[in-house]
C-alpha cells in the first residue's frame, strides 16, 4: 500500500508550494508502468487531504501509456504490461514513457 | 493520518532505535488550518514536479554522503520469510570482523531481527515503521544518523519484507539485492516485476531445500531475465553455505567500486 505514502508526498509537495489555501482540483500524471494504482491514490487522497487546503479537491489523473524501444528489433512500440517484452521476444528494452509520477498542476480558489 | 509512517495517532509512528540504546519517536506537529472552500473563480498553478522529488532528493544526498565516506550500503529486499536475516547473520559471521559491518533493520514491529543481528556483534539500528510497508529515504537518513557508520564500512539495510512497496522508494543505497527463496513460487518475478526490475543482484536462497520442494529453477531464472535482462544472479543457501563465496566476492567488488569512487584507502 505504497499509494498511501505516495499520496502524502503529493499533498505535502502541494502544500509546500502553494500554502494551505483552498484547492479546487489537482492534476496528476501517473504512467501505466509506474507501479502505482490510481484507484488507491483516489482512496488515499480523501483521507490524506482531509484537514488541509486540498480537502474535497477534484483529482484529475492522466495515465499515459507505456512506450518502449526494442534494442533487438529497433522498433518503438506501446506496452502497458509490467512484464515488458517486445513481440520479438526480447526484454532488452528502453522504456521511453509510462513511468511518470508527476504533479502537473493545481487549481487554486 | 500521517502516511509517511501510516500512523493515525500519537502513539503509532516510525521508531528508530539503536539496539541497546534508547528510543526516539519523530515529532508529530500535525496542525492544519481547516478552511471551508468557497466558490470563487479558480486559477491554475503549474507545478510540473515529480511526486517523489522530496524522497529522491534526500536519497541523492544520502548517496553522496555514503560515497564521500566510502560506505557501501546494500538494500536487501524480499517477501517475508525468504531468509534475509539468516543471510545477514551468516554473512557477518563469515566476515569475522575483517570488514566493519553494520545493519539497519526495517520491520513494522518488534526488535527481534535486530536482536538476532546484535548477537553477531554487529552494531544495529532497528527502524519500526508501524503501519508503514516500506523504508523511505527519510527513514534511512535517520537510521544512518543513529548508526553512525565509520568510513569504509559495509552497511546492510534490511527492508520491510514486502515485494511491492519498497521497490518504488530510492533510499540512497549503493546497490539493491532482491532475495527469492525456493520455498516461494518460481513465478514471483513475473508477479512482482517492479521489484525484480530494480535489482542489481538477485539471490536465489534456500537451494539446500531444492530436493524437497517443487520449484522450477529454470522457469524462475527465465522470468527474472525477462524482467531484468542484465541482472546478476546467485544461487545460495544461507544455512548450508552454498554460493556464499560468490556472494562475498560480489560484496567485495561493490565495496571496491565505492572505494574507487571516493578515493578512500583502507587503513593499514
């Protein structure tokens, strides 16, 4: 349940940046290969944001797909499976996208 | 609720304890103003920052400090019961004081593992995470402050037994070792790919039990290589001693690499 700690990192980082004033919405980017479950983030957010300026804020989560480059067949392709394999069978990949864990923006009131 | 440690009240928090020392609880001044939102116009503030930026920044500072002092810190991760503590006891006993070896133990509760390590003669700090399921950079920072490892030493960090959460948190360690034992399912690397992908070395432990269990070694190794093609792999038995020469050689190579980066020369 690392999502609890991740969510507190989100709330802490936002409060640190913008203070404890009221926030209407938070936009996050959580890639499909990041190992973080967005449903759990939503569940934890309600608890962690309670009593802060983020209480009741809307959570918008972008979930970019994974993209990888196969060093074997030199192709770039989309993948959302954490077992990262190219169709050619190779696991020798450069992951180009999908591991994002970012706070993009907040809407403050 | 505090989710650094998962605590919900005053009494449950991360505790860092030098075994045979005294307990420090972390400060908990959670005071938040409670303002009700009002429906005015909103404005968007761009933040564009990594969620784990604070952890990763702290981890980078730890890594720099460790390198400057030629300290090699090995983050040991596995599911509960794979033999991490037994491996540490055996490793410290085998080193027989030839290398200053210190340990940070991470568990939700109890000092049991730290007491086992303490009986080998090693200095040990216990971190109890309370409801927390992993160590993070801040906990290791506090643990190292309490442990005060000398220059050139070897520090083992035994993470909380868990193949999921510890994978995401950089502690500032020098290397990550993931242990899987033959009493577990051979398909664990496929089930927990995030963990195995972060490993610098995978130890396949309890190989002395292979005649008695249904464990497909080839399948396990194939799955590990699928998740992390270039990872090093060593079959070992922490109780019978199989493969431990190679494990010590790996540790010596890691320490030599740290010393090279820091320009450290061991005394004598």
